[in-house]
């Protein structure tokens, strides 16, 4: 069996050491990066879930509020109808009130 030279042993050892270091670095950085990306993905997923929950909650509350306002205004129009004395007077008064209110908001917003 031929003996190896010391220079061959050193290069053989260096190559193995470099290969081991490279493999270790690849595994470490790969797992670190994959964990990092996974944590970011989970955080984004949680934020999207929270946003969707708040959006649904806001839409339901807004829809119920709108239905309540409609019933309130119809009832108020009926009461005003009986006070004014002619049919549709309450609806006209409320319509004029909301037109004036929207006109004033338009003026304030336009400044």
C-alpha cells in the first residue's frame, strides 16, 4: 500500500472540512430562513384573519344600523304625517330636511 504524502492528507482534510462547513452552513441557513419565512407567513395569515373578522363585524353592524335608521325615519315620517294633517307631509318634511343637511355638508366639504 503506497503511503500518502502529507500535502495530500492536508488537502484531503481541507476539502472535507470545507465540504462539512458548507453543508452545515446550508442546513443552518436553510432551516433558519425557512423558519423565518414560516413565521412571517403565519403573522400575515393572522393579520388577514383579524382584518376579515373586523370587516365582517363592521358590515353586519352597519347593515343593522341602516335597517334601524330606515325604520326610525319611516316611523318619524308617519308621526309627522299625522301632525301636518295631509298624507305624505311627513315624508316631504324629512326629505327636505335631509336635502338641506346634505347641501350644508357639501358646502362645508367644499371649503
